[in-house]
């Protein structure tokens, strides 16, 4: 989108046009973790006139922004926690107030709305606590309409959680449809499970017919590209953190090898490249390069390597797309390619790479270093010394 304003694309059978984005305002999530082809994202991120982000940490998301608004973590604000996959709603209570100069996301946005003359429209007359009560009360009313008993807000807040009663018997997918397909049809044109779709076929998509079909991935070990990049990269979820959260903390850093993200390789692939366990390797794909520490794993198939996601993006030169990434972030390698013009979903695990020993001295990992502050001349040591001397 950012690289092709006005360009056209297809999604779900429709022709759409990319807008011209002049400013990006990002609160929640970190695109420099979860986006594929991060070098392409670096280039795209340079197109808007202004990038504003809310951040807790000085990570790549903050480093690539024009304006960083320090935001409180979940440990520094009250909130509600719920998931559609469990039976509990939790009241997440702040353990400590935010540091000086740090606000909650709500406070930041409410203050901006005030400056724009729209505070009342944004807050609807509620502060943060009132919004939590309002959201819970909405949930309570919806639950009561379905015959589900939940405590009132005061009881919920005092207890710290509310439990949704367990359903009778195990959950069965499409249970109502299976019991009575006529009364409970599915959300398809026929109301039934469709092994072939006339609607999708009618879109006329070259890369997505209306029926299941094998279509060779652009990148796999049977592709011509495998002659140059003969290893298939799998990027799994990390065992030592949630996505990229807390990569700078001790549990994550203790699992790294000499401070670097490991890449798991089959012994035969290591031997073919003259690699030993503990070597610093350069992992490359058609999209970029990153460093990783070689670790042997005979549980992998030959020709397959594995790197966990989550290492904080650490390019040698953040301003230059394609710069060597020093911390082992596999998303500099993965393709930013839609699964099809129907779904346009991500396809990061169709990724071919090559691994070789890194020549020379490996650059220092700088992803966890604090920002460089520019001294205010009004309060610089020299200015203070002159002030003291004048007294």
C-alpha cells in the first residue's frame, strides 16, 4: 500500500485501489516484528510524511518513527482481559503507576482529541475506569440475554475475575448446522459446506479456481530458485517469549547462543557448508540477510532449517533497506506475498534461504541499547556551571 499509492489489487473478488497515505498513527502491535520482508517495510515506512507510534520499549518500531509517545504497559494500567477460547473474564489491575511522562493509550488519545476540539466526542464523557465499567456492563447485558449469569461490575472488580458457566457437553464445531442444516445454514451461498464454489469460480482468478487444486508455491524445494537457495526456512513461534515481547528480557536472552538467535540445521547441511555448532552464519534469501548462531538438530529433515521469530529487528544501517540484520530476525528473509488474490493472506513459510559462515567479525547486536539523548543546552553541564559561577 505505502509503496504503490493509487495502485490496484484484488481481494475477495473485488477490484480495489491503494490510498495515498501521508501519515501513519500506530498504537498496539509492532510491524517490525510481524511483517514479512522487513527490508521492503523499511522502504515503505520512508514514504509517509509522518510516522507516530505508541511504544513501551525502544525497539525497531520506535526507532523507525518520527514521533514516539511513551505508553504505559499492561502492568501500569487497569484493563479487562478476555478470550473467546476460555471461560474467564479478568480484571487486570495496575501493579504500579506509569513513570513520569508516560500515559495510558486512552489518556494519550483523549489529550490529542482535546487539542483537536473533539474530547467529548472521543471519550463520550467517560474516563478510563468508566469505559471499563461500560464495556463490562455491555458484556453483562449480552450474557443475560443468552441466559448466562455473571456478577455485577462491583463484584467482578473486587473478585478480579468472572467465570462463564461451562457449556453442557463438549463443544462440537457446527453443532447446530449438523443437527438441522435447514434451520441453521452456514454463511455460504448454498448454506452448506461447499467443496466447490460457483461464487469463487465466477471471480475468474488465475491463481485461485473455485475448487481445491494443487498450485506449486513460488518458493519450495521443487522450485527453480532452490538451485541458488537450497534450504527451506521454517519460522516457528519462540518458546521463550510471546512473539517479540520481552526479547530484551533475561528469559529470552538466556536462550540465545553467545547473544544471537540460533538457526537449527541438520548435520548433513552443516557438513556440506563446513559449518560447526556455534559458528556465526549469514542466512540469506532473495529479500535480505541476517546473522544467526548455528545449532545442530538431527530432528529436522535435510534441506530444512528453522529459526524462531521474535528477535528484535536490528539492521546495521536502519536507513538503508537491505542492510545486514544483526539479531537474527527471520522476517528479513520471508516473502511479503499474498496466498492468492482471493484471500491475500500471508505466506511466510514458503521461503528459501542459503546459510554460510559469516566472514569477518560479526557486528555487535544493538537492538537492546537505549536511545541517544540530545542534551538541552538550557540544562547542559556547561550551562549549569556558568549559572553556579554567576551566583
